[in-house]
């Protein structure tokens, strides 16, 4: 047994002894693997830790198959966005930076063991981000593709500071494709019943603040041109985050509509959020289930096109329109 093990490793070793659940044991072993000195004297110990990790993950997968294990994340807010990618790409840090919610962040792989939803504010709406465990050839939770399949949009986060950034992106996309979820950069049919589905995604190059990251981003943008749009950001420094918020909202293809009761001011702090292409009839149904049948006409303000102009039920709504319903 090597005698030069670090205090951080010893602390992780104690955490392993106290661990009871498989998740706690995996987290402790990952911490041990990341803090152990890397030299010839620790090679056998590193191999033993890896064997123990592989055994725990195999056992977990077998139990999941026996139980038909799956995880569902209840939708909240204007849309659901799955945040997926390889280990240590900075997914949790990115979700924390966009949402303002502190998540467990560490510099060793597989910190995230379960999905962590957090709400990202954008202007006057909230979008749900779901931070997922890593996708890798070493181990991918069996339920991750299902969450990606059901989400409205996915962010594929990769590490621009890594020389393996391209391999990270390709491995993530390939693993999901093998699980019958193909991520693409264009608008797709949302039919979730197909055996192999396409889902719209955005490639996020994180750690733009690192040396050489901008050059890597330029290279990847060229490689993925026409396949997946790339958005370079720094979750740590904040570069590109506001632009990313706006791009996420645009890709969700939503419209905000503000209700104006007759003879009252519009309720500008509480928009109704509907899919792009929704009509006045759809909005009336959202306000109250009886309104759609009783609706006679409406007046609409917004985008400089309307000034209380009277419209019928087939009027297609635009983002930030104000609507006054008349029964």
C-alpha cells in the first residue's frame, strides 16, 4: 500500500467506509480515484478502485432491469430542457449559473447521480433545466435517454478546455443514438411514439475562459455546421449566458400572451405561455375551459400591428400580445 496518499484521498476513504447506499459508495470511490496520486506505486490501487466501481454499476444496472427501473421528471414552467453530456464538462455548474440554484459541483466525474431540475428565469417566464448524470462509454444510466426523449430541447455540454472535446460530443451523441434518440439541430416532429426519434438540441461549448478554448470552439463550429448549432459559454465567468437564455427560449418556440379584462389594465406580470402557432381559440381555452365556446370576439394589442383591433378565433397569436376576450 503506498504511503504517500493525500489527505483528500484519506477523507474519501473514510466516506466510503460510512457509505450505505450504492450511490454513496460510487461517489466516494470516484472521489478516491480523482484524488489518488498518479504514479507507478498506486497503479494496483487505481485498478482496484476501478474494478469496484464497475462492479457497483453492473449491480445497479441489473437491479434496474429487474425492477423495470425508470425515472420521470415532472414538467414545470414554460418548457423542459435536458442538460446532457460527458463527465466533468461542467453541466451542473452551467445549470447553477443559469438558474441561480446551487447544485453539487465537484472536479471529479459522476458527481451527479440523479436528475436535478432547476428553474431558469428568462424575462417574465421560467424554463425548467434538468441536470442529468454523465453520458459515457464507461457508464450511462439506463433512464437518461428516456428523459432526453421526453424533453422539449436538449443542451449537449462539452468541455472546450479538453483536447478530447470532439470525442466527448461524438460519444454523447452516439450513445443516445444507440438508445434510439437522435439529437439534431433542426425543428422536428414531436411524435414520441416512434421507435427512433429525433430531438432538437444545442451544442454547448463550456469553459470558454480556458486557454485555447476559443480556437476549439471555432473548430467545432465548423465540424458541426449544419448538424448542431454551437454556443460557446463560460459557466464560471458568465460569458455568453444571457445569449444562451435567449436562444433557449427561441428554440422552445413559445409565445407569451397577456390577458386584459375589459375596462382594466393588462396583467403584464403573469403571461400565459402557449406553443408557437397557437390561436385565439387556444388562448381562450387556456384561460377557462368554457371561454372558448362562449367567445364572441377579442381585441388584440402588440408588435405595432394592432391597437385594440378586433380579431376572430382563428387569429394566430404572436409573442407578447395583449388580448382582451369578449363573451
